[in-house]
């Protein structure tokens, strides 16, 4: 294996699109917006990532999985750096990720977390449609769901509980 800079950023991103988020395996770390930058430094492939939460327990697995994916592609020298600023926001999620969340049974964020025109004005939580039946007759049961980035909701129409990926 060698770490010659023979792969472009686009090719590296394509490889990393195959790395699933450990907590939500239908979404890649690229589509989730965790991968912030990829560059070459003296023959080392450097991947910068930002956690969805500063205490996210999945970051160790994400770092390991990124290294493994790139090493499988023939890159021997890989470094993953954690970048905390700017803080991750659900605004960085791709449309592909939002659609995959809904199909997986997790309601995706319903609005932008940051309204640039209002200079970091945060919105109240919107009505969240049920990812199972589409009903808007839902209510929050708990602000924290299966992970800190999700809230637990219940649907009055189909009676199913579901996670909502909070905008933040």
C-alpha cells in the first residue's frame, strides 16, 4: 500500500460515502455532514471531521471506520482530525440523508437550524410529521430520544413512537 496523492478529493469523498454513521447506518458520514475537509499533507491523507455533538460517543468508531475505508482503498497513511469549530449543524446534512432518515423511520429536521439572515436566530421546533404514516398529528414525548441528537415523538394517527432528528 502507498499513500501517494493519486486520489482527488472527489474520489476520496466517494469512498467515504460508503462509511455509514454507526448510530444511523442508512446515512453516510459524508451525507450527515460530519466530513468537513479532505486534503493531502506530505503524503498523508488528512480527513477533518466534526462531531454532531461534542460528546458524541460514536466519534471513535467513525474515525476508525474512515481510516479502514481509506486503507482498504490502498491508502496507508491516513490521519483523521476532529474539528470543533464551527460546530456541526443539521443544516450540513444532504437531502439524500434527510430522505434516508425518513425512510428509516426517523423524522428528519423540518427546518434550517440557523437562519443566516437573522444572524444565528434559532427557530422553535416545528410540527413533525410521522415518518410511518405521514400524519402531522404528533407530539413530543421527550426532548431526548435514543441519542442526544434526537427527540422522542408519538403519532396520534397510527400510535407509533418515532425519533425526530432535532435541528441544531
